[in-house]
């Protein structure tokens, strides 16, 4: 009928599969970008330039935060890839 989504043999719509593939790209590449940004913040933080002090600086906290969030996004992208591979 007009207006209905075309369903595959598994009952999954083509639009749902397309959405999942886009989500994979966003999570994996966005996560890698955030991870590398976290590495750059850590590498060029105040302590890397010879600064002294006790505890962590705000730049280091931000760097580790970005590293963690980027790694989580990449891991989520890998899980979505695995879920997509299980759809048949």
C-alpha cells in the first residue's frame, strides 16, 4: 500500500537499517575525533609545558573526560555494528 515502509524478509524496514548505519558512522568517527581531541588537550596542557603544581589542572580533567567520552562512543559504535550484523 502507499505510505507503508518496505519491509525485508526479517521484518526490518529499510529506513531503520539506514538509520542504524548512520548511527554507526556518527558514533565511531565522532568518538575517534573526541578521543584525539582529548589526547591533544593532554599533550599540550600546562604540565606538558613545564608547569608545576599539585593535583590535576582543569586541562587535564577536560582531557581525560574527552578521552573517556570518545572511547565510550567508539565502543557504542562497535556494539551497534555487532547488532546490525545480527539482523537477518
